[in-house]
C-alpha cells in the first residue's frame, strides 16, 4: 500500500509559502499517494491532477477569514481520519490546531514553520501554548538554519532545515514574458514585492526614498496588495512622491518586472526564508534587505553578498541606496558572491530532502 500524505493548508493566498506548497505537492505525487486539504478551491489548477484535492466545491468559502478556514479545513481533516488507509499529515499552516487533532487521532504529523518565531510568539500566552504543543509534532521542518536556532532557543524543540527549492529555469523562462515597460531610461530602477502588511513594512522603504528624492534620479515600483495600501498611498501623496514611486497591484508573474530593475529592496520585520530575494538573485539583481529574522542574512552571506540594514532603519536604507549608485563595482562583486552560493537552494536536491524526511 502506498504511503498516503495529507498536505494541509487551509488558506492559500498566493505568496511565497504557497508557491513552495505547490512545488512540494507536485513533486511528492511522483512517489506518494498525496491529498491536499484546503478551503481555497480556486487554486486547484496549480496542482497535478493526480493529487486528491479535498476542498469545498464553491469558491464562496474562500471569502471568509483565515480563522474560519482553519475550522472548516480541520473538519475536513478529521473526516479523512475515519478512513482506514495509513496516513501522515504534512502541515504548512495552522500547525498548533493540526498537531492537537493529529495527536487525538494518533496520526503522525510533520509541521513546516514558515516564518521566524518573532512573528508568531509576541505574547506570553501564545509562547506558552507553542512551547507545550510544538514538541508533540513528529517532525518540525524549517527553511533556514537561523530559523532552526531561533526555534531551539524560543521553544526548546529540534527541527530539520530544508531550504526552499529554487527553480531557476522557470524563473528565467517566465522573466522573458513581455510586459509593459515600467521604468524611464537612464534612471536608478528600484523594486519591492510583497503584501501590504505590517510584516512587510513598505513604509520604511517609502521613508528612505523620501530622504533621497532630491539627491539622485530614481524610480521605484512596489508590487502587491493588502490592508495597508491606503496608508502607503497617503504617505506618497503627502510627501510628493508620486513622480518617483508607483504602486502596482499584485501580479501572478512578477519576474519580468524584477528583470527590468536594478535593485531589489526587502523591508520585512520578520520572515522565514524570503523566496523573493532568491528570485531577484537568479535574475542578477542587487539586493538590499532588512536584517530581519530569519533568512536575509543567510541568503546574503552575512552582508558579503548584498547590503543589510536594521529593521525599520530608513535612514540607513537611504544611505545604502545612495552607496549603490556611488560604489556600483563593489555591489556587483557582492552580487556575484551571492549568485555563486545559490547552489544551496538547488531545486532537485532540496525536494529530495522532503521525500527523505517523509520516508
């Protein structure tokens, strides 16, 4: 009998974590009997048609908030437990709830934590809950070694690190798709991509650009969507930044826009292993990133492969942008170092590690 894997992700929202979820599911179906439980039915076309897709038939349920999706998806998960076939749950979201349910039904579970503990343990009660329940998972998987250390320090649990599989061929291929030109000629071209949330902190980028608007000629594009869009728009209007900065709605294929740029800037408050930095490096773009926990420091070789600044330090960020303009040769040297170390994120070898973990 083939080992049955239930991959659990109640709310699929189109970010970097989701892209990894699609990649891993479509890889594992070659070797395992894979089911996917989610409430986000509209993403069904992202999965291999051999995968057993367990979801509401209507997209109506996807309009509900994340908590509701968790509850609905957990009910679907419990329903699967009444079927006799041996199974392992591979959880990408709602880890604590899924661990409790799995232990109640004596089902093995692997949980994949997607962002550093800083982002999900900001209250004492929450910390205690995680500290009690996380150790009950049969395996815990993280996507950076810095993350692994943080998890051990915060919750005294051991974890396995598997880097995000980086499909360089696909990124390069998709970057060649034709899109409208977004930058003017002979100008410093800056890009940021991410959800408009407190976690991604694009306001720090806007403040940094406001500092240099009278010092160099540049144009910045921010691609994404989210609850803070009005706040970002307001800052741009109030500081007369409209001719320097454009906000573009979320796009399915951001690679042609990255390809047109000179610098990719990440301002996140916390992360796991930011896929977007890896994608920018594949497309040969210099990276300036917040030194948030976790991931950027690891990707950028502690600053040898790009510029790092403290979270929220917009004045330092503004100086680093100016420094790129002045010391471009130094920056290209750093970029080369980062690109030379992309082998760590090799697509096939990291996917094989997922399979080994399940076996």
